[in-house]
């Protein structure tokens, strides 16, 4: 069971590499097939096996020898690890599959935001609908809880954007709404709180050490994605623990 999730993670991770490279450029995900960006040689299936081909080719194109980015096997490996974690936490259930799918989307959004400082609408907007439908299908959350999650997850960022005059982008707001659809309003608030805490602390450290200037953009999407993943795995448990403190 675990092996099935890991293999699926490697394959989905390989597909995410295509998503990360092509979606921001509005290119088709299906055609043309993968090719070397340097010499244009089509990549054969045996040179396109997740992680293994990268190692076998020693990070070089078979034809022209140009270096292949370590980002490709990294994305595949990270996705496989996250899928394994979803399998362990939720089991081979519809919930486990939804968790893995959400994590895959978060991997793609993180990589795209780090590289280009955008969170594409073509991923986040359908993601909101997918979150609501996934909860309807699995009955993990009620429709009300999921829709409230959309309003709260997006609303927090709307308030931040209005109050700060653009400290965060509309992309962050849509990702917040998407996470709310999947996680519900309580857990998404916790996720946003974690993202703001960690992201804010890191921004202060980067500016204090002079690694980043006040004007250099630090994308917030990766922190929000990480907060969402943490909320997915531990959110319910943290809320129970927190609320039990008041009840006793
Ligand atoms: Zn090449």
C-alpha cells in the first residue's frame, strides 16, 4: 500500500515538473512531449523515469550533455515523500487520495511561486471548487464548514490586502480560499497563522542579516502551502488540544 503511494507520488511528481514549467507560460501539458531545453532532443521513456533516469544519466542530457536541473528529481522525491505521509496519516482511503492530491497541488504552487512570484488562477480557482467537491464526496467536512473555509481563508487575505495596500497578492487570497475549501475554516485559520508566523520571522531574519532588502519580494505562497500541509496533517489534533485547554 505504501509502495503504491510512493510510486504514484514519483509519477505525479514527474507530471508536476511539466505543470511547473508550462502552466505559467500557458503551454499545453500534453503536447509536445518532453524535450531537452538545450538541444531539443525528445526524451525517451527510459530517460524519463522519475529520479532513476536523473541518476543513470548523471544529470546530463543523453544527446548534448547539457546539465539537467536537480529540481526535477527533487520535485519527484518530495512528492513521493508527501504521498507516503498521506498514506500513513489517512490510509488507502478516499481521504488519503484527496490529501495526496492537495499536497501535489501545493508542491506545484510552491515551485511556481518561488520561481516566478505568481500563483496561477488556473490552478487555485479550480482548486477551490475541487476542495468543496472533495469534502462533499468524502464527507470529511460538511458543506457549510467547507464553504465557510473559502470565505474565511480568502477573507483574511482580502483584509490584509485592503489594510496594507498590497502587502500580499490576490494569488495568496485565492490560495487561502482553496485551502479553506479543503480544510475548513478553523484549520485554515491555523494554517494561515502558522504561515504568517514562520514567513514573518524569516522575512525579519533575511532583512536583518541583509540577505534581502526591504524592497525585495519574498513570495508568501510557499509559506501558505507549508502551513496548509501542516494543517492537513496536524490541524484537527492541534485544535482539539487547544480547545480542550479551555474546557477543562
Ligand atoms: Zn540535450
